[in-house]
C-alpha cells in the first residue's frame, strides 16, 4: 500500500451525522458542559450583540438566526466527517456530502447571515468603490 492509498473500511458506510445533531439541537437545550455547545451559544450571542441586542431583533431575524445556527451545525458536522474520513470515499470518489451538499449549505448560511444583517438598522457602512473614491479625492 502506497502512502496515499486508503485502507478499506469494514462495516456500514460512514455518515456525517449532521441530521442527528440537528434533531438533538431541536429537541433539547444545549449542554453548556460541552465545548461545541458553548461555542455555538457564544456565536449566537455575538451575532445578537452585533445587531444591537435581543430587543433590536424582530421575529424574522430571530427565526433566521435559529436557521443559521442549524446550518452551522450541519456544516460543522460535515467538516468533522471529512477531517476524520478524508476527502475521498472508499470507492475513489469524493465524499458524498462534499459533492453538492456542503457548497449548498455554505451558500445558504452566507446568504442567511447577509439577510439577517440587511434587516438590521446597524448595517455596516458600504465600502467606496474606486470611482467614488476618486471623486471624493478630486476636490483635495
């Protein structure tokens, strides 16, 4: 066996386990003794603080934040699966979760966070494009 060949697995195929993690997240409160759960709560709290606190969020933003949390759990589970099992599956193809799901979930996560911030009064200032910058410096 060469350095880059993988050993054949025995037993059932490995799965990323993301959907069972989502089920646990929906059915029971987060276990603050676990490092991953604490990090997830800290991430949620940081987003809420960015947006001006819990009182500044409307119901839709709260719902979108909850969905973003679920997407983050799925993306993290897929990442952990790939780091443990490798990018390539036993059949020589790329891992099934990486074929389309990972990119789809990542894009959905990004778009959802953009939507949460777009609904906020605390939007980050738009960056100047080159034309606007040149116009603003012509008067100097």
